[in-house]
């Protein structure tokens, strides 16, 4: 089977109802926290992507038993100090920075050395932003010029730390939170606003966490514990996966879409706020709270006109994984859109700010960029009548999926490589996208 697809037919007006796969952030956190719980934890609608299956492989190497039954995953946790493994274990985090970084937080008190490796893309990403604070707990950590591979040897007696997370990275914050859970005493964290799934899961488990929020920062105190009980979880749909279909609808005038039971965590709704400002009609229905997380059905209507935006910087952290797809909306909007303070985009699976501009330029959209900003000169009448090839993007799943949405929305003949990249986050993407083709 070729590892590329060709899209050459623009979609027509549609009215659809879909479900998307389980939330990746919640799925990975459930796997890791269930591995430390005492007893059998069960999850329904767990995302079976490479990133999540990588987390399951990791805890198996740490001596934790996992079973799949029908639509459930069952993890038999052995308690917070229950990992049991041989010397010189090697864990492959593959393409998942979330897995690689959060795992390090879980391993701060291991008594045998563990080596964490990753694929070509992950091996180019900075791990020092996690390893430096974890060293302060007392763990011995070696990196290769701040990159993978990372070797960690834990310490039985750890000391709590005071940590200032300045970049708005939920991965860094969560790694320190996991380490704090295994450390006697109280660890204090001041963190720039970012996703808060870990905090909400800690609270739902009644773990010893205290939270205080201000406009720009969260203050988190965590007291180390010796044990907590197993827990079940029905995982909602992923807002980041939904984003591709939300934008597909936004770019198709008078089309309508309903996405069922999606997580609408406030720290993840940057894309919704941004698209509403650009004229997209988006509504939440059947809002429910489950284990501290809000979930809802999302209704989208494609507008006749889209407006350019000067995107407020405070929305960046809540949309950091969605900017590639947001850029497509700016491409069709009337006027010049401006996005700034986006250097973090180039710290993702690929340099996404660079790739976002490449895709737009291939489409015929004028842009102007700096190392952390981009101006997009929208063209509401854009129609593509040429061949476009997308390849060599370090197998970044979001580059692939954004390119597919662009092809279906604007036309042209697109050859898009590395279709297997979606296995890391959204294996069912192409299956769902086929429902929109008439």
C-alpha cells in the first residue's frame, strides 16, 4: 500500500453528524495514572493511536498488566511504588512528547536505570525543559545535548521543589506534577496558563492537590502520597481531532456539522474562540460535566463570509495544536490576519509555523512571517487549479490532516505523503473524512 494519498475533488455542501476518537491527552494520562493506582482501572473509548498504545507498551515494560475486552481497556495497577522491571529497560516514546516527558515524571524514584528513546522527530525536541526540574527532585538524568535518548536513575528519597513553568507547556507542568505525587512533602508549582487535564484528573481522584488561578498563571501545590485507588473513565471525543472537521465545515458555505460528545475543557477552546471571531457559527449542546471535565455536542454552520483576525496572544496556549488548521480559515477570510508569539509552534513534531506558511504559499496565499509571527493575506475567492505536493514534513500528523482539509476545501490536485503519520493521534481520520465526499 502506498504511503501517500491523492485528493482531487473539492467537497460539496453537506449536513453530517459524526463521532471522533477519544481524547489523546486524557487517554495518555489515564494510562499512566492507572498504572500507579491500586487495583483494576477500566477505560471506555480509549484512543487506540500509536501514542496511546506506546504508553500501554511502556507500562507493560514497567511490569503492569493490561487487557483489552470489547470496548474496554483494563489496567491492573500495583500501587504508586508497584513498578517491577529488569535492569536497563529501554522505552520507545516513538513520536509522543507527551508520553516521553510525562514518563520521566513517573520514574523519578526508580531504583534501576531506564533509557527513553524516540523517533526521528521526537529526537529533535528539547527534553531539558523537563529533565532540569526533575533533577532537582534528586533523580539522576543524562541527556544527549538536551535531546533524546534520556537515561534516568531514580532516587528513593526525593525532595520536593518549587518550580516556575514559564512557557505554557502542559507537558512540563504535568511531568513535575507526576514527580510531586511520588515525593514526600509539598511541591509548589507556578505555571503559565496551559492545558489542565492533569489537574482535573488529580482532583477527580481526590489526590492531595490545591489550586489557585490568576489571569496569567496557575499556582499548584501537591503533597506526595503512598497510595490511591483504581478508577474508571469514559473518555470523550478529542477537540483537536474535531478541529479538522470544524474547519472543513467553516470553509464550506451553508454546510452543517454535529460532532457528538467532545471534551470542551476551557484550556482547549482557543480554536472555538478564534473561529467565532472570524465569523464561524459554533454552538455547544448537551453540556455535561464528567470527572471535572466538560463535554458537549458541537454544532457548526459554514458562514457566507469569513473575517480576518488579529489574534489575541492570550488565546495561543488554548489553540497551540490547532494553528495550522486555523491558518486555512485565514486564507479564505477577507483582509489580513495576524498571529504572533508562536515560536512554540516550531517546537512541535515539525516546525509547524514554517510548515503552515509553506502550505499557504503552495496554495497561492501571500504571507509574511518572522521567527514567531505570520501575516496571512486572505483571498475569499481562492480556487486552486494546480498540482500540489506535500512531503518531507517529519511525519507530522497535523501537517498531513491540514493538507487533506485544504485539498477538499479549495480544490486542486494534491499528493500528500506519509498518510501513516495519522496513526500517532487519529487513525480513523481518513475513514471519517470519506463520509464528507459526495
